[in-house]
C-alpha cells in the first residue's frame, strides 16, 4: 500500500490481483467506455470460441437489438 498525502493507493500487485480475480486486463480496468467490464470479458471469452460466421450472426443480432438506441 502506498500512501500519498493521506491518500492510500493500492500496490501494483494489489491491482494485478484485483484484475485477475475479476478476469479482466489492466486495459479493461482503466477503460472508461466499458460500463460492465467483467461481463465484457465473459462475452469476449465466449466470442473467442466461435468461428467467423457465428461472430457475424452475433454482430448482426446486436445491431438489431440496438437499432433504436443511442
């Protein structure tokens, strides 16, 4: 634990352990656009099991679901 002007910051090891526990990379942890980083990681793991055609079907389905959303 690092302390700076009465603010306790986690160690780098603690940050790595946190990310490992939730199955996310450091990049995912710091990405501000991700609303649900843990779920995104789980979705990506499932997508990695698919072939190109299956991923295309998932992509088109997502576009249909989100068609009327901002």
